[in-house]
C-alpha cells in the first residue's frame, strides 16, 4: 500500500514552461512534507519542504502548494530549465512523538525531462 | 567532509549468497536509514536507527538485517540473496532531536544484482 501517492510518473516540459507534480497522502499523522530531487547516479537531495500550517512556500523557481483538507500537495517549477531534468520525490514525515516521526516515507517519484 | 559513504558501488551476487552493504557517515548524525529504490516504486524504507544500539524495521525489512554498534556505521546484511533483492540501495543520515529534525543526507548508492 502506497502511503504517499504521486503523479505523473513521467513528465516532459518545454524549456520555459511550468512543471507540476502532484502528491497525496491519507495518514493524518504526517505533518512535514519535503521534496527531494535526484540526478542520475546520485542520491536524492532536499529541494524544498513545507509544513501544513501554511498553504504555499516559494524558493526561487520552486513552489509547494498545500491543501490540508484534501491532503494533497504539489510542486510547481516555474521557467523550467534543462538542468531541472531529474527525478522528483515527494515525501511525508510524522509529528514529534507520533507515528512516523522517525521515518521519511517517499512517493514513487516523477521523472521530469525539460526539452530545449 | 565525506558525508555519507557507501561501499561497494556495484555488486553482482548469485542466488543464496550473502553480503554486507557498508554505510558510514562522518557528520555525527544520530539517525541513519537504509532505502531501496526500484523503478516506478520510489524509495522504500528497509530499516532505520535512531542511535547506536537501536534499530527498527521500515516498510520492507524481510530478507535484511542491520546493526548499529557505532554512531558512524550502519551496515545492511543480506543473508540469502534472492532475485527480488536486485535494486539500488541508498543509505541516509540526519540529526534529529526532541525539538528539531534536519534534512536527510544520502550516499551515492549501491547497485546490486542477484542472478
């Protein structure tokens, strides 16, 4: 059973376009939602993260939108560049003292290709 | 700083063989994790440790064992290798306390094939 669902599995975007990746979760024990970026042959690295007490977080061209009532969150990459081509994972973590506090549960990943 | 170091980078095993994947970190992180990555499945947590001497199961622990005798090292043991264990394995670590938790730092992975 996939604790964190993610779509699409793959995405092709033209340079300069907007890339959108969506994630959803069921368990309300999660209270921290990071996104990790992975280039081929490398381990994942943290890109941006959000807590559910805010609806949006922006860092440069990357924005997370969060809908607590729907238990959904998404990553938007503005002005997508070929260098953004990578696999993106959403993830979920639990609150202190709660189930999943010590664990980081990942979605299945989205392979993004940005074409010139 | 080397960060999180995994060895070996590649390995081919025969069915039934055993091996240990090594992971060491030099950042004095208390939490360490083992994940496996399969195409279309994302990263699945195998085992994790919140400190030396303390380990716990993740989402997919069957067929694996771990130990944590020091803060730095967190080896993953495969006792009887099966084709289903063909995967890329990632070790990760971070600092976490009662009032904070930091991001995960990942190693560069071990690609394992069981034939």
